[in-house]
C-alpha cells in the first residue's frame, strides 16, 4: 500500500529539517568563533598552572595594556639562620622578615602590527636571579647591573599568517620547568627543583607561530641558558611545542641545545622539559560551596653536558664524569568554595644533578667552596614537598599559606650559623662598607696557590653553616592589576 503524507509526518519532517539547519548554523558559528579566537585562549584556561587567570586588566586601551604585580612574603625556617637568608631558592630571599620579593611595573604596547613589552622589577629578586648568571663577567659593562631591573623587555612584529606569527627580540620569559616567574600565576609559591633550577628568562630572538588556535610553536636563538651574555661564541638554540587540544588539557615540550660552560666551547648542553596539565573535574558553573575544579600537572626533565673543557676536564652524560640533570615534579590542585575562591595544592618533586651545573649556588662564604666542588661526577640529589592554601577574593589578589620541606644529599641550605659570618658570628658582614656585594658573594676560597705554586688549604678560610634539609612556612600576599 502506498503511504501518504499526513499532517503529523509533514510536521516531523519540517522539525527535522529545522533541527538540521540549526545544527549546521551552530557548527558554523563554533567554527567561525574558533577561527577568530585568541590562540590558546579559545576556552576557559584559568585553571592552568603557570598562566595568568585574569580576564581583564585595570589599564587597557587600544595602544597599551598595563601589567603590575606586588609580591610580598614572610617565611620562617626550622633552621633559624642567624643571617636571615634563604638559600637554594629564587622565590625566597630573607628568613624571618617581611620581604618585598618583586614589584613588577610595565605592560604591553601594541600599534598596528608592531608590539613591545617592558616589565621593570624591584625587590629581592633583582639580586637573587642575576647572581646565578656568570656570563656577565665576560668582558665589561657590568651586564648584571645593566639588566637586573628588567625582567622582560622586547619588541617585535606580528604577521597575519595562520593564526599569527610573532617575531620578537630582547629579554623574554622562559617556561622551561612549567611554572611562571610571576608567582601570581602558579599553584604554589616555592617551586620544586625542576622549575627553580631551570631558566626564568632568555635574551635573544623568539619566533612564535600559531598554526591553529590550539597549537603554538616557538623557536629561540638566544645568548644562552638564562644568561644575559654569551658564554662562548655559539648561541643557544631551542624550540617549544605547546598544544591545548581541548579545554581540559595542556601539553608542553621545551628543548634546548647550547654551549654554556664558560670558556669551554667544546662542551655541549642538551635539555628537554616536558609537561602535561589536566583538568579532570569541572563544576565551575555550579553555585554555592563544594569542590568546583580539580586538576593535576606532571613534569619530567632530562639534560646533560658532553665534551672536554680546557685542562682536559671531561664532561659526559653518565659515568664517573657524569654531568646530567634528571628531575620530575607533580602537583594536584582543588578549587572549592563559592566562586572557587579557595584553592588547595599538594605536590613536590625530585632532582639529580651530578656536577651541579644547574644548581642555585649558595651565597656568601659558601660560594667558592660550592663552585670548587662542582666538578664532573660530583654528587647532588634531593627532593621536596609542599602543601598550599590560597584565598583569592577576586581576580586581582591572592593570599597564600604554604608549608615546604626540602632535602639535599649535600649541605645546601642555610643553617643556624649562616653563610655570612663564621663561628660565633652574629650574621652581619664584618665590614659592610668594603665587603658588601650586589651578587651576595664574599671571597672565601677553600684552597690557595702558595709561593711555590702548590695548591694548599687556605689558612684564612672561614667556616660556614650549610645543612641538608630545610622545613619552613610561607605567608605571601600577591596583587596583580
């Protein structure tokens, strides 16, 4: 029997056609939105560790977007060092004192396709970070002083190719080790060894390419591994691959090759840094109390140095002359409470760095001894763990409380006797007018060469106090506008 078109079947066909047309329009709308979206910003990624969670700035117009951070902390160690120092950290500097870690002032300039960014910095980081770069002592003009108040400073051009290509020259941030230099963007305050012992900045040329809104490729031609100048004649080379395939996942791979042993161009450095971040629970659209989001990160690094330095000093990836860096860290965070104003993070990591080439060198009287012992094959390994509670009443302020324990298999952390004065000292430099140094260095070589040309123990050597572990609490207030 032949079927006839009843009024009901006609309505069903019309509804099906309407649904299909609505589906096509919705798909087209999503496609157009993705095509015009900011690269790596097509969804809500405010949960990502090492990335700014803010959605607006107080100062923002057609030509300039301001960026201002005020980062203050108070920390207390169970070691209670008499010189009030924190060693082995780039986030902390002073113990038992209110410390202005960083005041950052600057922002982004943009006109047509020309772009530029400047970030001036003040606070204890102005001394902490430059002192770990020895490239500035090659030649003259005092690069550590010239650059120390500049955390970022570059200019470049944006090409309207793919979803954008940026070519910049100057000092720019490095995200090797996942975490951001700006602690406002991180889940915790004191970074694990993987992050704290890898570069915060590069000085050179950067090319950023966005083939899609979900992917970024970066190429670097730089002076060196977190260095203002160049250790030898060859620049450092590197690239980064970042993909955010969906709003729950971020994958990062950073890779580097260079010659960063001063005066040893035949010693090559290789490093790979790889991270994954995953948001596995998301109820951020729900009102009231309760858990709103939960995510984790995992990072693993491997690097080594290989070659022969003057004096027939051999560096190799493994063996008796090992010079490598192996590390990993993992963090887990929960956002809870009304509007997810509270956060709880727990995490930590481990590191092995024979030859100590990526270690943060202890300051004061300990510097010369640490460097003298940092030879190929010399041991250095440790682990750390932390737990953090954050309260963020709005997108401009975070109040943070953190407990941290760190361990190293060599004396590394400031002990009760400190590293500024010897036994019986009170923590003050004996003659600040002549011995104060902006790089926190007090000459104290463990050995000297005598008149006969022999290397002998230094009779004027001053003992210092480093210990193998450090437990502390941190209270921080960070505002960003």
